[in-house]
DNA sequence: TGATCCAAGATTGTCAACAATTTAATATTT
DNA sequence: AAATATTAAATTGTTGACAATCTTGGATCA
């Protein structure tokens, strides 16, 4: 892996990057709604910068999967259809599988901070704290990908997760069965600790696919999709 | 390096995109070497544009996996180590598997232009035309991904393929066994036509993994890697 | 000698004005 | 009145100038 990542950390923040972070928050919080056009001049004025950094930030967010550029028409907050969301689930499944595979190869019997996270999630599940569980769950998956040690894989998965959050502002927080989800985590964790890379892959993949099924099941009873 | 003709500008699109395409060619042809810093002012002058479009083009290429940005230091042509290349093979394997899976689901018994491509590759293999085979092979894989019908998947795989080409200017053209490679293509094709999605996935994945092994075998007898 | 510090040069980051293009609002034609 | 053409307004694309930052080469000091 390259040392370039460290250099990037050293000297933080060009204005464009700060604007990009700000915009990411605006988008993920829904203040910039999916499908909406991002008016460079307006946003620039609001943030107290010129159009340049806003433009560059928009391009940065393009590679993070949050923004779509159309020539001479502008930058739009991406809009994810239900069909795309399902597609994304599948991609995330195979990539998460690969992450678990790599994690198992590199763990050396030590699951690091994953064990602790798992315990805290169990507590959250027991006391039915869905919000807490959701936050920890995000962290757990991040941590898992970090263990795989591939910045490329991490970028790809992050991008997919970003896109998932764009699905109709619907936070995918509703977690029907935290206990079951966490049992799956436990199994993945065990496979990683035992160094069983192929099993870890299968379990990781299945875990995301199970999430997809949970979503589909929940979606069936909601309103009809119009696009 | 020639200037960009204005005819292309009017017909096509924004200057930044034209510059990006030009830069992509320069990079993939090795005229901009891996690891090299891209001097905005110099390149802008050579292409007859201002620094703006060059900057934007660099950012575009960042999301295509060809360029790395470091704040206040510039845009660098990415450099891929051997370890990274092997990692990329694995990622490409699972994504290609997913592409074959989707292609099998959507094909409906018709493999479209893939059959024709396969035939032409067989001829190229028989007459030992490695260059011809290499070109057709790229097309075959592109076509395969197109059949999957996921622009997201396509972008991801394209990016990985780009990065592979950055590995030490070594064109991965050397194909030790075209006949064997094409037999694998045939098997994938058959699975897609039969609509056997899981088999198509496995075969697609295995095909890329076989490419990885061929590379590793070939690399064993070359010089020692120094990074 | 070798390391450290400082200034000059080179290079990237930001800005504001201008050009090209799209979008809207209005006028024209049938 | 509906459809089309035309013009005006809004918005993005591009440029060159200036500011901030990094890199260099040389002077200073132990």
C-alpha cells in the first residue's frame, strides 16, 4: 500500500476539501435533497467562498458517489431508485465478502476492536436501542473493512454505502431484528479469528444479502414505488 | 503532443472532458509515466488551454483510478505496486463474477455479440495473433459487463482495469495460453446462454483468478521487485 | 563537514471577470 | 389557441491574475 495516504493526512484541508465535507453533510442530512441541482453561485455565497472550490468539491463528491455532473447543466445530488438500491446491495455483498476474506487472512487470530464493538452491539440489541445499534453497526462494518487493509476496497464500499443513504432520504435505520443481525456478526468474527478466509467471505456476503432481504420484506408493505 | 482541435470541442462536450481523454491516453501510453507529477501550467500550455480544465481533468482521472491528488503538491500519475496489482486482480475477480451473474440473468438465452467475439478470438488464437487477441479480449470483457446492465459495476471494473495498466508500463499483453483463456470464455458464455447465473459467476471469477495465476507464474522468473 | 535556517523561485489554490450554453419568458406564426 | 421561433435571464465553463504553499539552493553556525 502507498504512503500517499499519510501525506494527505499531514497537511489537512484545502478549501475545496472543507467544502466537500460540508456538502457531504448537507446531502446525507437531506438539506440538499436527492435529485436537486446544486447552484454553484448560491452555495458559494452561503459558504463564503468563490465558485471554484464549490465546483471542485462537487467533483470530489462525484467520485464518492453522491453527486452527478452534467455538462452545462450542473451538479445534481444523485437520486437512487429502488432497483439501483437492490443492485447496490448485491455489489456491497460481494465486496464485503472480499473484505472479510482479506480480514481473515490478515487477522492472525486477533480480531482487534471488533470484539469490543460486537459486545456493545449485543447490549444495544438487548435493550432495544436501535439508534445506538445503527451507529455501532456502521462502525463495525468500517472496522471490518479497515482490517482488510485495502484502501481501494474501502473507497468502493464507502461509495456504495453513501449511495444507499441517498435512497429517498429513507434512513435505513429500521432494523427489524438486531439480535439476528448480531448473531451473523458473531459468526463472521469467529471465522476471521480462526483464519477461515473462505468461510468469512461466505458469511460476510450472506450477511449483506440478509440485509437486502430484510429491506425487501419491509418494503413490500410500504407504498407503491412510482419510479 | 498535439493541440486539441476545436472541431472536437463543438461536437462533443466540455474542455475538461476532452483534456481528460487526452490525458488518459498520455498516461496509458506511458508518455506520462507512473509516479510522475503532472505540472498543470506546462500541460495546459502544451494543450493550448488554461490551468482550469487541466485541474478538472485531473480530478476526473482521479475517480477513474489513474491520478492521485495531494494538496498543495499536485496531481500524480498513480503508481501501482506488485502487491496492489495482485489485490486488484482479486477485486476484479469478484466484480467480474457479479457481472457474469447479472448477464446470465438478463441474457434470456441470447448472448448477443459475445458469440461473434468469441469466434474471432478463436481465430486469433489459432493463428497465434497475440495483439489481435488482446484487443478482442478487452472488447469481450467490456461487452460482458455491458450485458450486466449496471453502470456502477462498469465504472468500478473500468477503474480497476485502468489501474492494472499502470503497473510499471508493463502491458499485460503477454498471453501465454490464448487457447485456454478462450476455452474459459466459452464456458462462461454457455453458462450465460443457459441462464445458469451461479455457474456464470463462478466461471467468471475463476477466469480472472486464472489470469492472476498466469501473471504470478510469469512474474516468478522475472527480476526481483524493488518495492 | 554536516546540519539548520532562510530567502528566492516554482507550483498549486483561490478569486473575480468574461464567454458559452442552457433555461425561461415573450413574441410570432399558423 | 397551439406550436414554434426569438430574445432575455440565469447558470455553467474558461481564463488570467493574485495569494498561499511547497521546494530549491545557498548562507550560517555548531
